């Protein structure tokens, strides 16, 4: 097996045993990027020189016996997290040349844990999309079928892990942007509880929904990443100051006697039959693990998408007002201020971003606030309550991550509403602020990955690691690699 | 037709904190452009605000001082609009849930008392500054002021005239400065005022159409601007016109208000709760702590001065116009126990010197102890009031205490009766005609003799003793 | 139609987006689709439900009033499309 194919824990063992070095891993990954990046296009920027010099530094530390949780591990960052001195574009023309003078908190944490950053990954512009097609830098392709989308918005980060162009990566999830691409690319992706991982330095899409999380090749790696990422940050007002457990300790535990909630509302809409079959098999696997499945109800499920498509654009319309051509980024030439604003934003933003700014602006505008934003915020409260009630009856909830496997590039670009529906199973999690994980649960006949999603109560990431790792061991999903 | 004026005021006061409201940049005025800035106040992508606790505490002080009810929960909202001095494209302010509401401030109106209602007090961030190029069609943006903490104090439309408005502002200003939460500097924009003005026929209940008046950066300009605006509105109505709801700018040089029409559109600020900031919960314990930390407020101090020191309402007003002055006065009185004299010296000579030098009482070279000592020396007859006038000036110039000045200048009063009797007898001897006239009944000549004694002693003779001796010796 | 082309124009102006006549037409249709879908929220009675603006109930997150170094004029202006001297420069506001 090549180094670039390995998991974090496999590489960590090798580093500890002196069988490999940070430089060797980094070179291996960079070579893999050279080999497949043209086909997949996971990255907006590959940080070759930075990665090699960081790896050389890491090797000095390792030699001194200073081995950290991610020493020498090649990590890719979604281009939505700010990196000091390195352009951070958010997949947008309007930020194509923006170089932040600061690092995001997660970047600081990962670096302190020894991570080697190999690049900034592609994404839907401002994380608005479910396919990574809205990127100013062109689409990313699904490593399992280059005609298809990798999911989104963190499609580049998911594809990079699936294509072995990095060992693990960072994504952000506002309505499913980690879990949906993880499912469509056949890897593990977690959205932590809102407030669990610092948002400082994460370019905002919808501030009350955004959360950073990891993409990994297996559940144990997810736990390792969460150990590094989770924790209070005084630079974020919504950060929650409660202890972070060692997530790795949950990875080996069994789930005997657990109640697995199956929400009946998630199995009525048009789910692809192959996805449905894979999920039904997953439920059986849970029972083999000694858990019991119980039917639960999340009565407001059918309203989640509508609530999301008010709240997220409303917040986004305000969050994206700062891109005005004055302080940084793209500016269109104009001789008059109003004209400068309008042309800059017209030329700087893509169609999907403009569409959402329009919806959000409308939903907040005079006379419509109560009917849209306020109404949605009220229904959001009901959705959160649904989950609180549900978790009285079960330990975790099991659902499909997506209604269908990866669709074809261009298939839904002209129908925004159809595109939005691909997030139908992931959105409620963000509205309620609870954590969720997606992991592979099989393949379709044509070889496309299918993901299963587990949800738990606030700050119960440990439970998610526990149930996902139990599932992973029991299900023994075939270890395939995309042919590239 | 007789009109009634209806005015409501919106005051923005800059909080005297070290750092900005949501980041750790300095709030100091006058720094090089765009130097007190960081990714947070510059509105760079991905950064987040964290609230400065002191801003909440300062705002709470103002709320308590103006009899407001502090809401148990308040939250921040975004006010969305585009302008180059607003780097995020929204201002973080408070909207549906302000910090405090339902307060009032008491004014003295025509000898009686009148309460002006305070609708609300909320916290918000200031915007930056835009400088317009005079020769080219461009503007320059300085973001140092962006994120400087403000409180906005909104009054009810209870004010009935320009003078009353100015009075209300002075009272508010005085409280802010007393609380040491705002430096009150109107030129630097630490204390700004916008006014909503309308008129209505006397007796009418409904409000007239109002104009919003901006750009009045001194108490005097507020009064002038309002007076002009009231007259303008009356003229329009009296001539059959109608008032337009609009924003008008006060032009200090021309002494008029001008419409901003066309420069702004209908506002649609799209307020919504800021998801990056969390609710502020204020419990009774916190309010109690702030209350315990409150200084005595000007109104209460004035009333106490009148009753405790038996001074006039006017004097009490002057002496409490500044917290430091009141403090100085009380220090002097604590030592010499002569409030009337202390007040007179302070309001007379000392304030005159300070005003001439544009100094505040904090910078006064005469310590309270020195002034008290001087008053005691007058009382003891060691110096005369006339001498004291020279001494206090010397104390102010040199910073020396009165004993030092007296010693240096040999200014001690002559109270030695024998020596004075000797002087008097030689004066009597030298003026036989005047003595004869006096004894013949021309009592007015008594003053002549006093003058001669003072001249001979260079004014150092104790007047009381001179009086007594002269009476005795002239009568012989 | 929930939204007229005229309203789309107004919203685009509020959001400072220039839109072409074609875009206006397209946006009007697409936004109407989305708003119609969103209309399903009106099936729900939400009277008395407290609106939820935060996912987690954190309150009173404060900073101490302590000055930390600013980044300086040079870094402040480093990304500016039109930084002049110590300032950001913008086209004049036409009044």
C-alpha cells in the first residue's frame, strides 16, 4: 500500500516506529496530486513548497521525539478557512486575490498538532451549493465517476480524501456540506455540534448554521481529527465552553442495548431504491451490533428545507455585504460609488450566490420580515424541539445522508429547487445545532458510494464515533478505491 | 396661529473604554489613519465579534442614572446598509431588544420641574470616517473609528422648544461626564445629537410631520438649528405649505438647515438578530453591583449642596457643573468649614484664572488644602481680604501655599496695637485741620484717617484694629 | 406570482447587485418558485413560539477591555483594490 493511501492512525504508527517520515508522506501525497489532480480538480491551490518545508521542520521535531497527534499528516483545507499569508478565495471571483493577515482557529490548532497543509480545496462559491459546480475555479469531479459531482459545498475536500490526494481534510457544513459530499465520495465526514469547533476564520455563509468538521478515510481518523479540532475559543461568542472528551476512546466501544431511532418522515420522500436498500441493510447491521431500532417521529421534517432556505440566505445576504470592492478582493472599475458597488457585486459573485443574496434580502426587507424570517425562526424552534423529544426515545438517529447517489455534472444547475432537495436529510441537523456523521454504507450497482448518517444530541460527538465505529467494524463495507 | 413645538432627541455618546466594542483595537482619538484597525473592525472575511464587557457596564450606569428599566435580556441586531465607512455592510446595533427602556430625566422649566421621557438606551458600534477630495471625484476612508462603542439615548417627543432641548442635552451631557463613561467632547464627536422636530397648532393632539435634523455639533448649534427649523416650519404652515418628512443638515456658517433630499432613499435596514453575538443577560446582582459603583449624580449633589452648605441654588449649580469642581469645593470646605467663602473664592478668582488659561479644575495649581488655609488666614485676621486677592493670584502662579507667599512678600497683617497707635498718632499730628474738623462734627473725615493709616502701612494694617484705635484716639 | 419583476429590481438595488434584463426575468421566475415552496410554512400555526436565532443557548460572552496590538496601516491596506497612502480610496458618492 502506498503512503498516500494510508489513514492517519496507520501513518502515525509508522512515524512512531520510525518507518516513515513527514517528508516521505508529503512527497507521496504530492505525487498523487500530480497524478490525479487534473482529472479530479480537488484543489484551488496546492501548497507544494509550503508543505515540503513544513514537513522538513516536522521531521526535525519527530527526530527529537516530539510527536504530535497529526505529525507529518497531509491535511487539505477547504478554501473557506483563512490561512495567513495564503490566498483564501471561498471559491469566488470576488475574493480571488484575498490574502488574510490571520489564520483561522482550526488552522492554528491543526498546525500546532503537527499537520502539514498540502493545499486549499475547491468548493461551491461561498459554500452555496451541493455539487461544487458553482466554484469560480471550475467544478470538482467525483473520483468514483468523473462525469458526476462530488457533492458540495465541500466537494474538493471530500474528493481529495477519496482520491487519496490528502490523508484527511477540513470542510464546513451549513446544511450538509460535509456529510453530503462525504456520502457521495464514500468517506467519513462529521459535522460537530454548533459551538464545538471554532468558527473564527471560517468565512461565514450562514453564521447560525455554519460548523467546521473533518473528512477522513475511517471513523478512527475522524475521532483523531475531532480531538484536535474541538474546543472552546474565546474569539467566538457562540463557542461553548465545555470539556472535550478523548473521542478516540469511543472508537472501540460496542453499542449493545442502544436504541437507534429511525425517523419515519425520512423514508417517505423519493429516495433512490438502491440508497433505500443500503439504509435498510444498515439498520439490520445495527441490530447485529446488539442495538435495537425504534421508530421515531420528527414531525416538522417536511418544513426543514423551507426554513433553511429563508434563514441561510437571510444571514448570507448580510454576511456577504462586506464584499463591496472597498477593502479587499475584486473591484469593478466605476466612476461613481453606487455603480462601483453594483458592478463589483454583479461581476464578483456567481449566479447561485446572487440568487441567495436576493432571497435573503427579500426575506428581511420591510414588510416581509415577519412572514419569512420570523416565521422560519419559529419553525426552527419547533424542529429543534422535535429532536429533543426524539432523543428521549433513542440514543442516536439513523437516516440516509442523501436521497440519491452522486448526480451528473450539469444535471441540476438550472433547477435550484431540485438542487436544494439533495440536502433534504442533512439540513435539519444544522437547524437544530446537533452533530451528525456520514460514513460509507455500500455502493450502487454502478459503483457509486452510498452514505448512512447518524445524528445525536448536542455535544454527543462521542456517541457518533461510538456508533459509527461499531457499524464500520460490523458492516465490513468492501474497501474499494476509485479507479483514477 | 399659535404653534407648539415637538422635539425628540437622539443622542450618540461615545463610551470611554480603552478598546472598541467588539475587538481589542484602541479607541484613542487622533491616531494615524487606518492604524487602529484589525481584521475584526475591518470586517475581513471569517472574523467574529466579542463584546467588550465594560461597554455593557457603562451603558447600564447611564440607564440607571436616567431612571431606565434595564431589560433582563437584550440582544444585538444587524442594521444592513452599504456605505464605505461601514466595512461589514452592516452596523451592529440593538433593535427589538435594547439594553434599557422607559426612563426619564428631570429639567427645571420656568421654575418648575418637568420630566422628559427616555424611550430607550442601546449599545452599538460607530462607523468610520469618509473624507471627500475637494478636487477629484473620490473619497478616502479611515476606519479608525469603526467599532468604537456608542450608546444611543432616544428621548420621547416631550421637548417643547429649542431652549428646553439644549437644557436636556446639557443635563444628559453632564450625567455622562459625571459617570466618567464619556468624555463629552462634542468637537471630536464623542457626544452627538440628532433631533426630530415638528410643530402643531396649539391644542392639537396629533403630531405634525417631522424633519430630522443632523450635524449640530455644539449646544449652541443645537439651539440655533432648532430655532431656525421651528421658524422655517412655522413659515411654511402659515403660508399654506406642507412640511415634508425629510432629513435636514444644519449649516453652521449660513445659519440655516438644508434638505438632504435626493441624497438618501427610503430606508430598509433589514434588521435581524446578529447570529455571531449572544444575548446579554443582566440579573439583579449585576445591576446591584453597578448601582453600588455609581457616583452621586449632579441633580442630587446640587440639592445636597443647597441644604448641607446653605448656599444659593445658583452657586450650587455652578459648583456642581463639573464633578471635579464639586469635589474640590467639598475638599476645601472639609478643611475650612466655610462654604460661602470657599464658594466665592472658587467661583470668583480661581475660576477666572482657570478660564483665562483654559484649564480645568483638575489642573488647578492651587490645592484645595491651600485655598482652605488661605480662607482660614483671612478669618483669623492674619491677612485681609484685599491682601488675599494678591495672595491667591500668587498661589495660582507659583503653586505655593499661602504661608509661603505671605512670608516671601511680607504680607502679614499688622495687628500690633502699639505699633498701629504710634502710626495713628503721627498721622493725627500731621493733620491738625482735619482733626479739628472731625471733632467739630465732620464724621465723614473718619474715612480719610483710615486711608492715611492704610497708606502708611501699605495696606497691611488690620482694618478692625485700625477702626477701633482711630475711634478712640480721634475722640480724645 | 409572489414577487414581481419590479420587486426583484428593488431587492437587487437593496443588495447592490446590478442585474441584466435577462437575469431579472430569470431571477423573478426562480425566486417565485422558491417562495412558493417556502409558503408551506404557512400551514403551521406558530403563534406564541419564541423565534430561535441561535442553535445553542450561550449567553454573556464577553471580552475584557484590554488593548491588543492593531495590525497597522500597511497590513490594513495590503488587500485594498485602491489603497492610497494611508487610506482606502473609493469613487465619490454622487449626490
